C-alpha cells in the first residue's frame, strides 16, 4: 500500500466498525469507497471529505452490484489499496430453530457476499501486484456455544476462506488477514439490530435462553473499545508482514487460547487411535 494516500474499499460502511473505519480513513487523509445497502447519511456525516469519498450502494449478496462498485472505485481513484469485507450480521438461536430461509440469508450476507466482493476486486489487486484484504470475522469464528451455531458457521467459513486466500495470493503481492473481534461497544447487540429465529421453542431455555439473556444484559457494557479496534485494523493494513489472524479484545484472545489448548489436548489424547487408522507401513526388505 502507498505511504501517502491510500484507497480503502469498505463494505457495510453505514454503521458499526464500517462507519468508524470510513471516518478514521478520511481523518488520516485517505480516499474511501464507502459501500452499504442503505447509504443514506454516509456522505452527510463527512461534509469535508470532498472528492476523497465515494459512496456507492452495494448489497454484497448481489454479484453484479459488487462488480459495479469495484469498477466505480477504480474509475474514481485508479486502484484500491485496502479492501475491508465488513458487511454482515448475526443471528442468535438454536440450530434447530433457525429456518432454512434464515440460514441461507445470513450465509448470503456473511459468506457469499464476502466472496462476491473478493472475486470482484481481485483482478485489480492482482494487476497492481499489491493490496490488502481484511476480512472481518468474529471470536465466534474461533469457538461457539449454544445459540451461536449458525452465525459461528458463517464466521468459521470466513476463517477457512481467509487461510486459503492468504496462501494463494501471497506470491502475487496481495496480503490477506482475518480480524476476530470479541464483544465491542457497537450497536451489534442493540435490540433493533439483533436477529433471532422467526419461530422458537421453550426447550432450549437453559442454553440458548441463557445466552439471549446475557446478550440483552451486555448491550452497551461490552468491554471492547471500537475506536481502539479501528486503530488496530489500520495498523494491520499498514504492516509490512501482517499476521493471518488478529484477535481483538481480551475476551477474543482468551477464547483463542482456550480453543488452542482444547485442540492440543484432543490431539494428544487421540494420537494413538488416530494413527491406528492408517494403512500399515510396508515392511522394509533387507538389502543384504
């Protein structure tokens, strides 16, 4: 990425981390393509941005819109330095309760939307032989419990996609990372932003119900500072050799450590049983 003015392409730019990243980039003197399904108010929030801000309507689940947004960005700014795949949402409920329609909708936004934008922008980044892709994942992409299975599944997918992209694009000069925020004081848990299954049952009260009560009590009290998270993401974008994963928040890194310990424990406990399923090694014939 350039050392003076960089061009950021940010999805889900109308609220939350996306809105804050737009503001931080403009404050730093960068150029920004701010995309969202509903763009009302984005330009008005940055009256002094001038030609450095391009606001473009983008429903990431629409591949045609993704290509059009990238084309508009390149036409205005000549290239793209940093892509932030931030658009998406959460849904909280038992796996059984989330309908097929609801599952497909959240995967369309969180996974297929990310893929649409990534496919649209990669020809530009490959031609430049440089650029950064930052996928906004979640601590739910590291480990999940009751009530977050479907949302976590989308973020597990983001982890896998990011790992593969990083290996594929590194030789082409494009760096890829996934950010894994824990609980940050954005509107993610606000009642008007929450999505829950259209139909639910009482049988999951002790598990999913407990999570939903905890979520309601945590809104506005999350430990993570969004301004500090945005600063960390900007530092990630500027790093010469950015890490594959960036957990944000003490809760996220604690969850990562717990998951790593649990995986290591399982590997040690199951090593013999796992190896026993291999084909038997052929006997070596004596040479003399």
